[in-house]
């Protein structure tokens, strides 16, 4: 079995770290909160929303374009070391099943360093779907925050229930929204 670490497009690796959407807190008035299972149009921002599949290059071979059922499927597939593992995760029935399937494999050694860039790649691909892109742009300049009660890295909450989590998913969404407005998004 060949070990594979997903390659990031050069354009992503060369991007400077954005500071526009860094915050110490995520509870400003007008913030749009989203979370899997919540009703309303902004549920589409969740990685676990699987109502609108989207095309994206396979992590094991960027020349192969595949359809992903959810952002979670695409994100978790990046942990696959080869085509077999990637496809086992991608074909999982539901976003939670994709996450569980990925738990069976060790993360790439540099996963913690690369995961935010991988998520940014996924969000860029997902929001090329016109309906999703329009929804994202309709949020104006409002803060987007994943309101997970348990995920302090991707969500906006901290361990005490406050709003000082890292909100990496919300920040990726806001960055892609900025890129979409400027016409600079890399659709990889």
C-alpha cells in the first residue's frame, strides 16, 4: 500500500495568512451562527450538510474530479493514504459515517499543520456551486461562526461555553467569501 499525503496547490501554499477575520471573541452582534442539524439556510455552511454535493479533485490524484456528498466527506478524504482509503471515506453514507471511516486510518504526520489549508481547499470547492456561492455572498460582511458546543478548533465556542474558540471553519468561509467578491478564488 502506498502512503499518500495530499498535495496542496501551490497557490494555496503561497497565500499569506489572512488576519481580516481573526477575533478574540465570536459573539459580536449580527454574527451568523451555523451548526449541523440546525434549521435555516445557513445550515449549508456546516461541513455536515449533505444536501448539495459538489465536485472537487481527488486528494490521491488531482486530475480526477469526484463528487463529494459533503464538506466533511471531502475533508476526511484528505486523511486517506491511498485511493482505497480515500474512496472508502468518500463513499460513506453520511457525513458522520465519513468521519468515523477516517478514524480507522492514522492522520498524515503533518495533519495539524495542514488541516486549515485542506479545509480552505474544501470550502473553495464547495462554494463554487452557484446556489451555495450566492448564499455565502448574501451574508455581506457579517461574521460567520460554527456554533459547535464541542469543537473548539473548527467552532467558535471554548470549553466553558464562551465564544473564544478558533472558529477555523467560519474563518475559511469568510475568506472564501472575500475571494468570491474579489474574483480571486482558486477553484482547486
